[in-house]
């Protein structure tokens, strides 16, 4: 029997690229390599009859060059409020083993350095997003202001974490991670957030 699942909510990505991130268009990172923190807040979700509402998941990520070339190294963080069943469901969904768009993303991963259950908080206040991942990682980002104070948006980019959704271009106030050989702290770099919807294919 095929597993039925769906998750939807809000995600962000914040990386070391300067200016408009070329990775979104299949180009090389501005710094040669790319370090990023990516996070998802699930507003509504389920795997079969198991509810996943309100849970968070994040990944620290390093790519040695062009993102489309793969060989990503990642660390996965799962909300400690998740039960063991919910934890396992999130690992399956975001690890790509049950299909959907996460399976496409998982195809670029060369090495999973670790999977940890940690206290997580993802707050959204208008155009400001903030994430705390225990004592290990965190990010704060805010949408950049466009013409007439409107948000700057991007859609249809070929390397999309959340295909089919319009992303809001942001800038990081700070992004940090430590552990597993991925130790960094930066600010004033590229970020993006949008809605996301993933489901079983």
C-alpha cells in the first residue's frame, strides 16, 4: 500500500552568496562554494493518519561548487517536539524516500553528516523570519524593500526548493551554524522565503 503524505507551510533559505544568488538559476556560487541554512515550518501536514502540523525541520548545507553538480553535505535537524513516529515520518519525507519534490532534492546530497532532534523555533513577523535551532544554529532575515515599499519577488527559477511558489527576496541579519565541520557565521547575504507544498507523487 502506497504511503500518502502532504506537508505545506513556509520555508526559507539563507546562504553565503552575495547579491542576487546565482545558484537559483543554475550558476556557480559567488564565493565558489556555498554554505546555507534551510528551514521549513509545517502549518499543515500528515503521513497517512499521522498529523505533522506545527513541526519544524532545518538543514545545514555545504556545496563544494555549483549546486546542480550535487555532492552536498548536510546536517538535518528535527523539531524535538515531534514524537518518534513524527520524527521518523519527517526523515522519510524530507529524506526523499517516499517521493515527491524532496526526493529530487535528496538526489543532490552526497553525504548526510548527522540527524539530530533539537528544540526549534521558527517565528514569522510580517517580512521578518527568525529561526533558532537549539544552541547549534540560527538565522534572522528580512525581506528587502523594492519599489514603493513592495517586496521583491522571484518565480520560475530552475533550482527551486519550493517549485510553483513565488519567493520573496530577503537579506540575512545573521546566519550561524557549528558542528560536523560546518562552522560559519555570516550576515548581509542572500536569503529567500516562500510558501511550500510537497506531497506524494
